[in-house]
């Protein structure tokens, strides 16, 4: 898994969902991927440990198009956007950001950082979801619960989270990923500098010792409803139940 650090809540959710036995009443959900960008994206979908791969782990999404996939009960995983991709007829190629081993279909592989992540964990009674910049950022993304009449009334916060702002325009020089003189992605400070205080590792591996930094504050000030560092749970983690989910790339 191509990931440098992982939010604490997501690790806990994977442990819970891996051990959970699906209940007869556990409902599946649909995940709609909507590309509002003026260019094509290739969404990647990586399941959590022990969960099935859906949609072959990746697909092609032209500008202003959407595609819906069915998620199994108690599924968990993450979604990101690859862009600047070229693939041959055999599905081999590469992407400028978010590449998953040079494959059109990621088939369980994660995306190469930096990439914006939408993370989702379906529970038997409550779902958890967020948008994270812990692995860096490549394009704007939101995740929004959509009420489903067939699933009953929703409960929880059920708000939209993520970011509609292009953070590449405010990315500090030391974090920039450039192509043809243009910033196409923004690294996390952990990826750029490999320091424990930025990565929340070693003596900084707890919410008490790892706090926001000058770099994470840039992300948080621009996008307060997204994870800016590993222990950014209070303002970034959202819950809902009895809902389907919409991930939008380049939301308005």
C-alpha cells in the first residue's frame, strides 16, 4: 500500500470492519463518482483489508460524466482521482498523479502520493467518511451522503466534507510537484521531509504529541472540512447511516 501515514480513525475502522460479521439487516450502498473537472480523470478505488475490490479498482471518467458502483455491506476503502493518464489497449500506461502501478485497473493497489483521498467505512449501524490530505493533494474532492428512500431515515452528522479549492495554487515551494512548469500536486510535509513531527511517528505517534504544523495549517485554513494531518479527527470525521455516497472531483 503506497501510503506514508494513515489517520488513526481509519486504522481503527479497518480493524472493526475486518472482524465484523455482516448482519442480515446490514445494507449495501451505492457510490457515485462524478467528474466535474474540465479534463478526464481515472478514479482509483482501493478496498480496506479483507474487503472485495469493486469496479476492478479503477475506471475512466470523462469530463462532466458520472458512474455509479455498488458497494457490498460493511465495505471500507478509499477513492482518489488519477489524472494526466495514458494507457494502451492492454491497460498499461502511467498517470501524472495518483498512479497505481501503471495499471488502468488498480485491482486493490493504492495510488502513489500525493493524492487527495476520500475514505469511507460502512458499518452495521453507522458509516464513517472523510476527505484526507494526509497523503498530499492533487485535485479538489468532496464526499456527500445522499438519502435513499429504500434505506430508511438517515442519522448522524451526514454533512458534505472535503474541499472545492485548488490547493495547488497555495502549495509551498518545498511541497510542489511540477510538470511543464505547472504545479500538478502538493506533497504532504511528511512525504517531503520525512520528519517524525510531520509524519506523526516515533515520539509523535499520538494525538497528544502530534499537532498541526505550519504546513498542515495551510491546508486546514483553505479547507476546514478535510483532514490536514493524521490526528485531525474532531473537525474532519463525519458519520451517517442509511445513505448512499457521492464523490465529486472538482466540485463547484
